[in-house]
C-alpha cells in the first residue's frame, strides 16, 4: 500500500475542543478556607450571590458562623476541617504566613478534592509590596507538594477584596488567570469564575507558571496606590 493510500484510509482527526465549552458547576459546594478574611469573604459573597452553595472555614467555627450570618445568601460557617470535608471545591484564601501550616493540618480532609489556591506570597517595606518566591516556586506549588492526594489549581489572585465585598458593585470587570495540571480541573475553575457576573476564567498554564501570576499582585498594588483604584486584568484577543 502506498503512502497516499494510507492517507486516504487514516481516520479523520477529532475537532479541537472549544476552549469556552465549560462544564456546569452550579451544583458544586464551594468551601473557602480563610473565609473570614477580606479576600475569602469577598469570594464567598460573590459565589453565594451567584447561587453557589458556599461554606466558609476558619480556625474558629464560631467566627466562621458569625461571618456567614453577615454574608447571608445561604452561606454557612464551620471550622476549617468541616469546611474541607463538606465541599467539592476548596478555595485557599488564608494569609501567606499560615499557608503551609493550614494545608498540612488539612491534608486528609482535602484528599480527593479540587483545591484552588489564590494565596499571594508578598513582602512589604517602605518601597511598597514585593513578591516572595517560596522554596517550591510558588504558593500553588507549595500546596501541590503538601497535598499529594488533592487536585491543586491556582486562580483568583488579582481580585480586589474591596470590590468583591461591595454590594453596590453588580459586576467584577476582570479576567481570572487559571493554572493547573489537568484540563478538566482548570475548565471547572474557569466555569466557577464565570459564575460571577463580569468575570471570566482564562487558562494561563501549568502550576510551574504560578509564581509570576502570584507575583503580579505586587504590581497591581502599586497601580492601585498611584491611581486610587481597584485594578484587575483583561486578556486581549481571546
């Protein structure tokens, strides 16, 4: 058989998957570790307002329940372990200083879960904010190392906590950079981002590229201070 005959009989390639064909995530329970802090509380509010079932976690269950009552929209509060156990997707929004210890303590509860790390390792001095580089490369890579039985992704780094928590802001005009090792997982996180009006999730690479995404927050802080703004990001031509 000639090579031309081979070409004629070869099966046609399947069409490329539409990158905007994302799964329905409306039935997933979203847990937020660090849900009593500004970023976590803001994300919890936005997801709950969009109709997602949300549980916020804290080291102290009473504190989490108080914050949940303030948010309304059916948000529940629990200690971190219960929040992790009861959630399908767990967003990590704890301070960088407590990142490793929190995840180490929850390794069992987070096993098998989709974990979305949005922690930004930053330092501050008289010149302003600057990026730190963890030994593992990034906060997300540290999470992956500490949670070998979880599916770790990274997203929601560049969102203004002020805008997230402001009930008068109907839409959050920004893109969300989503990183991870599995397309199924990053598609799911992109879909979650799209649940918040005005927001869009955009795939931005594997976890090895998370450092520069986390580090960019230092630049946005500088932008916000100079222009008295709550800057986000938009990716063009996609």
